[in-house]
């Protein structure tokens, strides 16, 4: 009986040691390649489009406003709309500012703007900012 208890104790200790020594792997990749997306587009001097996407540890914050199309969404409904936009624009770290602006304007259905501002933080920590005024 003592041998059986000792054997059980050895197995338990081994399991604890192996479990404690394991490496945790954190997947930092996201479906879109970025963890933060903040967009503001002014038309005729007034904010017309606002889109915010922030991926936190275990939570996503999303908001999408497009006044011209009478859209004002938060949470999951906003994420559904942003998913369509992100899929259409397919942003990468090496695109030119004009290419990014053109793709975003098309995706949110804005023809002319007075001010365009976009901040993106990619998975690897790279931060890009695109700004233009007409």
C-alpha cells in the first residue's frame, strides 16, 4: 500500500513539474493583420465616417459610424460591417498612402473628403498613420 501511495505521489509530482516547465505560446496574429484601426473622414469640414477597431487580450472593441448612410453601430453589429470593409481593403504594411486612402474611401463609399486620418497598428507592433486634407 505504501508503494502504491509513493508511486501516485511520484506521478503527481512529475505531472506538476512537466506542466510548470511548459512554454506558453501566444498567437499574436489576427485575421486582418492589425490589432488597431482608427479612421476619421470629414466631408465638408464635418466628421462623416468614424471607424474604430481595437483588439485587446480577449476582447474586441468595434464602432462604425457613417452619417451619409445613416449607420451608427457598436459591438458585434459594428464588427460585422468592419469585417466587410477590412476584407475589401486588404491593407498591408507596404502600401502607399494614396493606395490606402483610395481603397478605404471606396470601401466606406465616400467620394470626396475634406480630411482623412487613419491610424493602424499591425500585429508586429508597426504603427502607420495616413493623413490628408483637401
